[in-house]
C-alpha cells in the first residue's frame, strides 16, 4: 500500500520517473524522446527500431536495442506508455 498519495500530476510523474530501474533510465529516455518528437502514433516495431538509434554526439544504430519486444517496452516504461491494438485500416 502506498505511503504517500501524489498531490498533482507533476508529483505523480516524479514518483514514476524516480521508480525506474537505474539500468533502464537511458532506454526509457530514448523511448520517451522518440514518442515526444514523433509526428504520428508509432507502431511497436517502429518504436523498437527508433529505440535502437543512439542519438549521441555520433548517432549510430545500437543493434542490441532491436532485441526489445513489446513486453520489454512496457516493463521499462511502466505506466508511462500504453500500447493500443493496431488499427487494421492503417
């Protein structure tokens, strides 16, 4: 049972972000960056491919980043993202 109830949305996000496993912080940052700058909703495979691009000083394709699957994204971005069923008319 939570010992503290968030007072506002900022505090809610702060608690979520502070609860991310230290080894997942960079991956979560990359996923959220891609989602923030996307001009349209992404399908899961597009998000996985985009996550595999490291946007550091010398951008490169991190092939290990492609090893992620939908459940991995949901695990590391717990409550920060939602994956909707794919629209067949797309």
